[in-house]
């Protein structure tokens, strides 16, 4: 009887070890999620409000001069910003160089805070959009989305 109980316990332990080990091996082999800038930009630019607004492209030069982001830390950037200062909606996708993602995120957060301050005394509806912005990191891409449907758009590009 003791031998049977011991055998069952040993079998359970072995099964648990194998299952847990397989889980970690399989998950450890998965590549870190990344964001394809062109696909994400296409998704965003074809969605409201960006498909309805007059926007201009955000270039690497604007990234430094307007957004205060050190371009030495940037591989690529794609984004749209409003052509006129009566709309706050924009999106920005920045592919950071290896090891600089947190720095780029911090600089983008600083810009977003300044942008929010700018809109705090202007148009209340637009100010609400800026306050409810979405920022985040996927792989080595840092993003900012300002739109009334920012949460939905964020889900679309990060799924």
C-alpha cells in the first residue's frame, strides 16, 4: 500500500515538473512581440479620426525639433500630426535603437505632458483627448495615440 501511494506521488511530481518545464521552454523560445511600423501606421491612418483630419507626416527632423526626442536613439519614426492647432489628435510610432527604449519613452512622456499643458487652456474637448492619450511600448517601439478612440486604436495595433 505504501509503495503504491509513493509511486502515485512520484508520478504526479514527475508530470508536474515536465509540464512546468515544457511551459517555460516553449514560452522562452517565443520572440519578444514587436510592432511593424508600416502596418500599425496604416491601421491608424485608415481609422477615424485620422482618415478624416488634415494631417502631416511626423519626420525624424520634427521628432527632434517639435517633440524633443534625441534622434540618435531612433531607428525610424512614423506618425501623423494635425495641420492646424484646432485639433489635438495625433499618433506617433518610434522605433528605438537597442537599449534606448526607456529613454525614448521618457522623452515622449515629457512631450505628452507639455502637450497636455498646452491644451489645458485652449479647447476643452481637445484637452480631454490629450488627457486620455495612450502611450506604451511594444518590443522596441514606443507609441503615442491621441484620439477620442485612443483605447480602441491602441488595442488594434498592439494585439
